[in-house]
C-alpha cells in the first residue's frame, strides 16, 4: 500500500502567483477576481489537509485518488495563471513599442493592446470558471465519502517490528561485523571512569541494531547493570522507562504501572547511579527524544557506557555532546562480505553459487549497495524459489521496485526504508521525489540540484535567508537523515554532490510514478501506466522512445531531463510551461535544436553542459525568467548580444573545453541579479566589460581565466583590480583565477580595499606570488585558501597561521626554498582541518600541539633532505589526523634510505591513536642494478611487484594545479 503522495511541489509555487495576479498590475475583472479569491481559499484549506495527511502511512485508495485530484487541480490552476501573466506581459510590451508620433498610429496601437488584453482576461475567466467547478467537486467529494475522518486510526498501523529477527540473531550468522564490533567493544571497555556515549549512525538497513546487539552480547558480562530499549519514531517515554526498569531493577518495581514519568526517571537513576551500567537506546529519531531519555541515565565514575543508534547525523551528534563521546558511522558491507552473506542465505555456504548465476548475482548485489537488510531480504526471496533459474533472477533484478510494493518477502525491507520517508517534513518529500529524475548511480551536483528545486518552485521563503540558502539547507537535511549519500565533502563539511542508494531510489521511483510526480521513459525496465498529463519527464534510454513519447501530452511538463541522443528529444515547441530544461550530456545537440526555445517563456534553468553545442541563438535573450545558464564543457566561445537582456539571470557557468576563449559580454553590468560567474577570460574581454563586473553588487562567486602570456596587459590588470576593489566591498564570497602560463598575477597583491566577506580564494596557476598578500591578514571569514608563494617568510607564515576561520590551506612553494624544513609550531591555525603542501626539496615538521584540528594532510618528503633529521616529521603530534597522503621524492636516494623513510612514516601512523588512513606515492626512483638485486629477495618479490616499481619510476608527482 502506498504512503500519502506528496503534493507540495504544485502548492508551494502557486500561492505566490495567486497573490501576484491579484495585484494592480493585472487589473482583473470583478468576476475573475472573485474566482481567484475563492480558489486561493479553497487551495489553502486543501493544502493544510494534505500536509496533515503527508505524515500518515497507508491511506486507503479513495484518499489517494482524492489527493491526486487536488494535486492535478493545483497544477492546472498554476498553468492557467502562468499563461495569463505571460500574455499580459506581451500585450503590455506591444503597447509600449507601438508608440508613434502620429496620433492615428498611437490610437491603433492602444486599441490593439486593449482588445488583446480583453481577450486574455476573458479566456482566463472561462478557464477559472471550469477550475472553480472542479475545486467545488473535489471538496464535495471529500465530504460525500467522509475522506480522512478515520485516517488517523487506520493510517497508523504498522506491521511486525522488523528488528525482532535482529535482536535474536545468532552470532555465527553475522557477516562483516567482526572489525566494527571489535572497534566499538575496545572503546566501551577502556579505563575511562566517566560515563561515555557512542552513537552508531547510518542509512536504514545497514545493520546498526545488529552491530549494537552483537557488541552488547560481547561485553554484557563486564557490566553489573545492562538493558536494551528501542525509541522508534514516536517516543512513548513511560513505556520505554518501564522497559529499562524491568531489566535493571527486576523485582523492585512491582507497582511501576501506576507511576508517572518523574517517578520512573527517579527510580531508574537510583538504580543506575552507583553501578557500572551499559544501556543501549536503539532507533533514536529526534534530539528531543534523546534529551528526555538522557535525563534518566545518570553520570557516574563507574565506567558506565551508553550506546545509541540513529539514522540522523544531527541526532548522533546530539547524543555525543561530550568530547569523550564518539559518533560511529557504520559502513556498508564490502563486496566480499556482501557475496558471503548473499550466497550463505541462498545456498547455505559462501561458495555455493553456480557459474551461470554469478553475473546476475553481481548485478543484484550492486543494487543492494552493501545493505545487509537488502541483501538478506532479496536472498530470502530467491531462496524460496523451487528452481534456481537465471531468468527468474534477472526478472527480479529489473523489478525490485514493484517487488518492494507487492512481495511479502520484502515487507521488512520496505518498512525499514519507508520509515525514513514517512519521517520527512512535508517540503522535503517533494525535494526527495525530484531525485527520481536521475538515473541509478548518478552523481548529483548540489548547486545544480538546488537551482532546479528553486526553478520548480519547491523552495519557500524564510526570513533572513536567500532561496539558495534555504535550498541548501534542504539538501543538507536529506544528507543528515541518511536519505542520500554525500560525495566530495569540503573542509567545512558541505557536500558538493550526492548519490541515492539504489534500493532507496527504487522506493522513491515507485512513489513518484504512482502520484504522477515524474514520468520515466527508459531506465526502468518495468512498464508503467501513464497517469494523465506528464508533469516531469526523464528520458533515460529506450529503443522505442519515439513511439513511447508519441502518446504523451507534454504541454504541461515542468521539467525535461534527458540522457539520450539529441534526435530522440521531443521538439521544444511541445513544452509550453517548462521550468527546467536539463540537457546535460545530450550528444549531437546543436543550436538547431534551440530554434524554438523562445516559446519557453517560463524557463528558469537551462543546462547545455557537455552537449558540444557551438553557438547560442539570439532567441536565448527572450527567456526573460531564466535564472541559470550552464554552458560548461561546450564549444560556445561567444555569447549573443541579447544575453544582457536576461535581467533575472543569477548563474552563468562556462569553461572546460573552451578554456580561455569565451569573453565577457559588453553590457554585463546591467545584469544586476548575477550571483555567480564562472569561466570567462579576462584578457580576451574588453576593459569596459571587465570594469562593468564591479557594478554587480549581488555577485557572490567569481571564477575567471587569465590567458595573458606577456605579463604586459596593464589595462586589463588595472581594470580587474578596480573591479575587485568594488566587489570586495559588496558581497563577494569566492574568487578564483586560473592561468595556464607563467604570466604575472602580481596585481593581486594590491587588492584594496580588502574583501572582508571573502571565504574562498583560489590561485590555480604556474605563477608564484612574491609573498602572501598583506591584505589577507584582515580576512576574518576566509575558510579556504589555495595559493602559490615564491618564497615563504616568517611574516607570511604569521599571516597564514593567524587567519581565524581558515579550514583548508593548499600551499605550493617554489623550489628550492632557503630552508629544507618548515617547522609548524604549536600556535596558530586553530581550526585548520586540511593541509595540502607541495615543494620539492622542502618538508614540513610538526611540533607538539601543532594543528590541533587537522584531519587530512597531503605533503611532500624528499628522502635525501630528510635523512639528516632521522626521518622525524612530528606526524604523531597531529592529534586529530584521519588521513595522510605523502608524496616521497626519491631522487638521488638509495633503496635503503627510501625504505627507512617508508618505515618511519608507517611506524608513526601505526602507533597514532587515530590510526589514520595512509597513502604513500613514490616518484623519481632511479635504483641501480645492485640495489635492485639486494631488494629482490626470492621469497618477498614477484613479477607483479617489479611492474609496480617500474610504474613508480615513471610516475611524476607534479601537483596538478589547473
């Protein structure tokens, strides 16, 4: 049974438009105004009811049909109002442009405008009359069938707790649990006397409860008092407290059924206060739930421990508020363990899979994404088949989504996955369903996604925040709730992209298709019945695309996302209300396909990325509502002059294949909404265009190319410096300059006044600044700095280490430096999390208390230069280190010296309390024959080792900067 469909996508953007159309700009007729007011009131009431229903599980078929009607009604009202507003704009413009010195011409023009306007109003009146009748019928149908009156009872039903089998699982049946269980076990039984909390966090179905229970079994004998209790989505505090008391107080609580919460808490604290206790609190869903439970678990000095599990990152951090506590992020099973679990469940042992099933089993396991619950559920379903036919396995592979809905063997998996979906707030469900437009395993870029959400109207206004800020908050919350996997995490914790678990994508797809949120062509082998108008279309792959699309009504589609050849994409003239046109990677796409783009008068997001298009037609200038234009990795070298008429454009992204070829358009200063500009070449642009950049007071991100080889382009340097001075006093948060030559960029040293709001500065070039610019000393908000310095002085180091917010430093020094070692003292860099250092012949040495927050280190070590210092680098002093990548320069070094350096580093890492991940990359190795023979002992090396070392000889460690 489906959960309540999400209708927020149609509702959020509609409210603002209804308010706008009621304003004086549109001069509505009295009857039309009355109908609009009626529809607004009716939709507000319906929206409130839908929001209540969105938290209900498994409403009946009648309720789902009614909600579908409401959603479609909202879509149609929005389409009607959008077309009306556009027509009013057209006739208003016509009246302005038709003015003439002759009275007759002016009169004719005004008459034409009035007639056109009257026709537009009459058509709206007719459409609204029909929509009003539909709204009345929808409302009456709800009353007639008493829809929703008993929904709160029937909808709250939940099947058997899927954790029951986990709580009583036998240890020999567990796979891939030894390492994490031993890690947590060692942490729990250490000698720390204070009470500590460890919270296991991760995606539903990864085995958090299984891991917690296995650890519980291993260590329970070391605790005098122990108990397990589950919180679940709705905390029943009295029930949970009674459960804990019954396990720790036993016969001492005969009358607790009549006790109030306060009495239960007091008694539980009394029982635990002077004992060494271990309490497991499973499945915590909110910070408030944890705070209530925490009150009953007293602090003591008896080595007590609390273990919690949760799907939500912020809840895990709330549980672990003390520095001694620990958040443990559970990982999916690796490929080997996944196969063992899968084959043992089906065949009884890990080597039981017949050869003809191995390929399809690999594909099934890939879809399970290392989730033990998914693996066990699907394996159990396959094991129930009387005959192991490859055809049956392949059929299951392509129909896991429908099997989740219908097959009772997968009910437990569906329940675990659906719990997270049910718990989402109303607005997040819409944003999550939008991810169904993307194919399996697709890397979804954060900025692109949130711009599409905004274009669709999913993002509501919040006081003091921009739409982008609100949308990014939604993106982060989906990560926080483990609904999507973060990818490319920055030093500030922001993920640049995300990916959806395959099994979660199946659930999202089934819900999105069921409620006609998305129409998928190809990419999903199970045929789906079309439901009315297409609202969002994703074309992924299908040999019969033309035939499939032929029967679709595309006039009401809001988004088109395609991953096929250009000739398979429907004509743009078929899309009347399109907001998002995502053609990323659509091969064969050319300007010819855009000749009708001017008809997309609602378009807000246009991505032509990786399409290899060479020219943008001038009709792009007709897209007056466009907010994002992405032309990265195309062959476009020049924008049409009409581009400067797009006054609502916020993001214009270029670069990639046309690096250094695309210039800023003259008149760019009039595009006052611009917030981000990427990939334009300053040296090819006119000085006027460069100076106009300074007029863009909303600009937050600027990334430019610098192709001057002569270092003599003084006019461009002066213009750029004036522009930077202006931008720095406004809202500039990020600045990057990229150069593929050695031309001077020394003018950057003279940036005045300093950009006080700057958070990111990146210099990707072969040019080295003579020093750290002195204006950087005043940048209290700078968190990410990538810079090249010719020679690092004590004054430079003082500026860098005193930057109060710096989280990431990428420092490239020109070789050779005067000093062979740069010592990082135990002062400064208070929050630095990531350090990337590159300089041939110079290495870093860390003193005690240096870089207290550093988690990731990438550095270079020259073997010959390090030998006099006994290969001591002070890595053991980096107390927060989690990952270390070292490039070892072996030029002029003997094999034994190289081994000594490797051994010194490996030993330091081995005994580091955090056991950081280590990667050593050697380059410049030139070993003579005698040295090779000494190293090639018959019992230690083989042919593969020899090939590996030859690869090391040929490897270059030159840092990639461009």
